[in-house]
C-alpha cells in the first residue's frame, strides 16, 4: 500500500509541476490581491501618527504593523485554497481521460487513490505559500508597501506556519476532492468551487481588518478555517501579536484540524463510493 | 485445471429494469483466445466490466483466475490484465512513467520493475518514445502502451475490450501481432471483445456471439460457419417478393433454405456459383425481374445474420451501459409524466 501510495502521489506532483498554467492560476489571485488590494487599502494612513494612533492600529490589525503586512499573512493562507482547487479538478479530468478508470481497475485501494491526491494537495501549497510570503517581503524593497515580519526567527514558529498551511490545504483538498469525486463535468466543478471560494474568503479575517469588523462578522469569521490558519501565521510573524489573540496557535491548529477531519471524512466517503465497482 | 473464466447465468440489470446482460454463460479454457462478438450495445463491455470486478453483478456467478469475482474483486484485479477500448494512459506522463506507475499499482516486484518495463518497451516498439509524454503518441503507439500496461504484471488472463477500435488496418494488424506473440510466450488466456468480425474470425480459437444481452451462438469460427450449411446467395427482385418467388427459389437444385430479410431472399446452397445460372434462368422464365444477385461464402457476418435475424451493424453508437442508462432515464421520465 505504501508503494502504490508513493507512486500515485509522485504522479500527482509530477502532473502539477508539469502544468505551469495551474501554478500560475493558483498564484495569480493572491498576488493580484497583494498588489492591488494590499497596496490600495493602506488604512494605516487613517490613524493619527501618534503613539495612541499606532496603538489603535495594532489593535485593529491584531499586532500587524501595517495593513499590507496583515493582508499578506491572509494571502499566504488563501494560497492553500487556490492551489488545492486543481486537485479536485484533476479528478474530473482523470475521469474524462480514462486515467481514473484505469486506476480503479487496478488492485490499488480506494484509500491509496484518494490518499495520494490528498497528499499532493497538501504538499504543493506549502511551497507556493512561502513564494507569496517572499514576494510580499520583496515588494517592500521596490518602493511599495511590503510585509514587515516583526517577530524574531523561530523554528517552532516556522513549524507552526507550515503546519497551519498543511492542515488548511488538507481541509480544502478534501473539500475539493469531495466535489471532484461527485461531479462529472469540469464546468459544473468550477461553478461550484467558485461559489465556495469567494464566500469563504470574504467571511474570513484574511482581508478585513479585525478591529473594523462588526461583532456579528467577527463571530462568523472566528470559525472560518482561513481565519484559524491566518491567526497562526500572524501570531508567528508579528511580535506581540499573541497579545491580541484570545488563544495561542495550538488552539487554532486544533480548530483547523477539526475542520480538516470533517472534510476528510466527507471526502473519503464520496471517493470510496466513486471508486467502488459501479452498481 | 479449472477454466480461467467461468460465468453462469450472468445478469446486469440497470435502473428501470433494463437488462444489459441477460443470463450469459461463458466458459473459457486455459490458454484459449476467446472472442466475444457483437454489435455496439450488445452487452460486451458490460460483461467484461462484470468479469473484471469493475461492475457489480446483478445475478449469477463469475469465477475468473480461480476466484469468485463478486467476493474478491481486488484479488481478481491482481491476477488479470485489462485493456480498455478507450485510452487510459496518463497523457501528462511519459510512456515509461505510465509503466512505472502501473508496475507499482500491480505490485510488480521492485527488482524486476526496470527490466520488465524495458522488455515491454522494446517488445512493443515504443522504446524510442519511452521518455516522451503520452499526449504526443500516435493512436497505434497509445494502443501498444495500453497493452503494455495491461500485461506488466504477467497476468494469467488478459481481457481486451475492443482493443483495436479506431485503429487503421495496419495498426490493427500490428496490435494483433503483439497479442499473439505475448499469448504464445506467456501462455496467457485471452478474452477479447470486438465488433470486427474479420478480426474475430482470423484470431480467435472460439467465439461467442452476443446480441441484446444474450449469447446466441458459441463455437469455433469454422463450427459457426459450418452451421450455415454452405454459401449464401442473396437475390434481390425488382418488385416481386411474394411467396411465389420463395417457392420458385426453394425448387432450385441444391437449395437447403430460403429466408427473407430487408427486401431480399437469402438462399442457402452448398455451391453458390453453380446455382446462380439456374437461378437467373428460372427467374427470367417466371417473369421475376432481378435488381441483383450476390454470392457470399460463409462468414461471421452471415453467422450473425443467421442467429439474430438481422445484419451485423457496427455503428449503433451507444454501448450497452449507455443504452441501458438512457433507457432507464426515458422510463423514469415516462414514470414522472404518468404521475
């Protein structure tokens, strides 16, 4: 089982690596948002340039020194959504090209076939997330607003960020795989996925400054998986940010894991049903 | 030794009580090249899908490679090879990568993987294209790669589902050359579905003809053709097709049977070329104007016509599954309309 899982995962990663358009599309929206929204909404200018003003800005942005820094952390999390989208789409294309039929006709178990896609879906976004992170820092050196990492370097901190991206990716990869195993037409898949992506992003704390959200919005955003992952990222990127969050990264990672497990259960059920001998 | 493929009273019923396969019995002997013949939509692919553990059996039993398919679908898949009628190789991987993946999935021992793949690439003449992405392959190369994937684990039984569909005559001949070589070398039992009658006639040891989900005849190609009882002379009168013409034809020397199909009489006779002068003469004398007379030696087309009462047609479009699903949908729609 380990051999077939490894072989199928390698195949998924090779396909993703050989599809530069998919990688470009995964990065396009977060980067576009970074360069447009992130630069345009410099809400720091609306706060008085006084110690009190700075303190208020820090509360509003939960410890991030600038809106762009706050927003960049959000986009690092959002990459997990845009990059995992293709994992589900590949199920549909594999069905159309007969590849899924071939795999299902082999002695490979449904667990391996599903697990390989999930693993590939978890691994790819990590690299892309750090690419977005690097780009967000880089634009600061090009005369624009850039990501200012104010926390000191910590292996545990980086580990928590990687873990947050991995779990968030696992959650969305499971969700998109669940949709991919249930829907046959690519058009329908992308319609459903788009109907999910934007509301999930817009109800999270990836874009909107926490301190400016109405209370009801905060309640909704608190349970949003992107918010949970982004909270872990922000707590580790910005010095003193932990003081603005009610919980430490472990709690947010736990909440994120609960989301991921729920989606995993749904996706494995649908994948097993799709890969079982047809009725 | 037990027969590698044995099915009894096999049935597949889809929603709407549509019988795609209806009480099929199959017995394939070890080492045999067995042809499963029928037009599109007859139930060939549905049968193969059931025998290979990819489609649930509604009723009946199937034992393949010594295992009950319904109880051990994964074990059966380990022991058999399956080449689908459509391409299933990953177009974004190279030929070699596709084979490496197949070797892992079919549990080819690691130490044998490289030599097995190299051997197959050489044997099937795709070694030069092994490092190219499959999406750049020609149709013939893709079919050979499909065959390589199907036999990578040296299965005891190989199922070929319409393996030469869409290939030109040269491609078909090439594909069969490899199958026959492999069958000899590896002593595999081969179960092939096809709607190319000439292919089945030439290649298969034994054939079953399936139509509308039921097997209508089984035997060697010679046995089936012998059942026709000789040549077939097709007589197409200009206008008269009544019983008087049939009586006239029955009275000719050597005629053993006369049947009517599609506005023409099919006259069975041992030596057709000797009958034709008598037939034309008799018709002229009786005032029966002829639009055409043709002679056919016994062929599987004629066998099919004999056992099903209709011409073999290769262009019926939908396979049995599609047809059954479509019929189910139509029946459901009617059901809704009635409610």
